[in-house]
C-alpha cells in the first residue's frame, strides 16, 4: 500500500515537549548543524517572536493604542509597505 497523506477528518493530539539542549563550539571552529537542529532553533525563535508580539500587542491595547489596519500588498507595488523580497523563482511575483 502506498503513501497516504494525513486527513483533517481524524482527531489528533499535538504534543510539544520543551527540552534544554546545549552544543558547544570551539573558537574559530566551523559551526555545523543537522537539519533537525536547525529546525528546532527556527521553531523556538519563531514561537518566541510570537510571544513577544502578543505581549507587545497586549501592552499597547492596555494603554488604549489600537492596531492599525494593514492591507497586504505585493512587493514592488507603488506605496507597498511590504519590505520582504519574494524568491525570484516565485511566478506569482514580478521581477524587479
């Protein structure tokens, strides 16, 4: 039987376990990380950034400062607020 993608119709529990890891590197040693290690680092800092943003938003709201409505715009559009350059291989984005 071949590969079957997961279905959203079945219930599942997502469990996240936080563990402390440490990896030491000597001065001037090349730093090499396995894909799984890099993934852990990215997820950690992504989640941390979410928590900081949520706390900052709550602090502003407590002080009576409401969020501004931001209309998503494409990179390169006149007056665009988006400063993230898309991948050049993405056919949805025009080349600059």
